C-alpha cells in the first residue's frame, strides 16, 4: 500500500516508523542464526517430555498441565518475542540536523486523518492541510499524545485551541523548554469557550482576547492578489511584539522571547483549518495561497528566525 508513504500520509503516527523499520530490516543480519534451531529442539524435547509425563499421570492430569502451561507460557512468549524484536530492530537515528515540529494532543482540540474518527471529521475541526504543508518547508511534523512527549525531542511545539487547564508541572516544563531555545506556537479562537490558552501564554506576557477585529478588517499581509480577512471567530492578541495585524490596527499574532526561545500567540486558528485552508489534495485558490504563505511565514519565523514579511515556501 504505497499510499501510506504519500506526502499527505507519510508523517501520520506510525507511518515514519514503518518506513524506517523497513529500512532497518533490509539492512539487518541475524546475529544469532542458530537460535531458531535451538528453540525447535527445545520444543521437541518438551513434547517428548510431556508424552512421557502423560503416561505416568494419565490424560486428565496431562491436559491440566498443558492448559496451565499454555495459559502461562504463551503470553510470556509473545511479550518476550516482541521485546526481542524491539531490541534487535531499533529505529535508525537521524544522521542530519532537521527541524521537528510536534503537534501535541493532550490539551489541543483538532482532528487529523490518522484515526477513523479523524478521517470522518468535518473540515471545521480538521488541521490536516496545515499539518502536511509544514513538510513543504522541509520540516518534519509529528503528533505527540502528551505535552511532555512534545517537549522531549522536538524543536517547535504547536498547541491548537487548547482546552482544559494544564498541570503546574507541564507549565513549568514548557517554560524551561522555551528558555532553553524551544519554539512554541499557541493558536486559538477569540470565541473559544473553555479555552486554556491563557495558562500557556501568561508566563510569556501574551494573551488572546475574545474581542475580535473590525468586521471589515483585512490582514495587512501577503501579496495583495487576494483579500484575506480574519474569520468570524478571530480574536486579538495583547502583549509581545506584533507580527500579524489588520489594516485597522488590530493585532492577530504577536511574539515574545524568553531566554533563547520564542513564543507566538495567534488569535485566528480557524484560518488554518481545512474549512478555510482547503483540502490537502486540492489546488489552492488565490485566497488559500495567501493563507498558506502566512503559515509558511509563521513557521519559518519560529523555526529559523526568518523575518515574517516576505517569507514563503521554498
């Protein structure tokens, strides 16, 4: 099924591991070629021993002993075989530096097509195109089920429409991550109810406010080939250094530096869901190209400190 290695699927959970596993298996040689022969000999010896034991104790006792052996031995054997496989086939380590982007799921609210539910989700909750298009910049996106995993081995962490209060430990870990050079993007809607964006941003002097931009406002960004207006659920950002604004002066995106890291707060997350950005397999129209350019600019600013204006896909 070559589809799993297509650009729109390649970096969904499990797919990179599958491809790397293939390569590791192809480059692998059996360090213990005689183990199978020894195991078969051991199994044959066990069968012979069971037959002899059965003659002495009778069929009933033998059946009970075999049943107990199967109930205990089979689960142990399965787990032992799996552990041996993981030990013998570790995934290859990267040999070149690269930008890894973690989309965390513990607090974020969005869908991707890596699950059956996500595959059937509506476009207003699907972040598929935004996720896949980070690859156009040469970056490597990954889904992380917990914030702790996202902070562990990635360069950029993306939190989308966060709901539910983060633990004090997670907030402290996030602050250390940024201070040590990590990059953080928090996207939300101004109209979100139950949002916990403030808990992630307040330590960096940023806040996403519910008050949205003027109804006739347009983004002061892009090539001018299409009019790009904030979505109806957009909010505004307070604090930090303005990055993205409207022609009427409202700040939709701003950044703050902490230690050697950078944080961006963006108050119009709806702009980047499939309902606005379009499907990953469709040819984008002029408006969607402007949205894509905005995504590329934000991500390159985060990952590479490229100035926002004029940044575009390579």
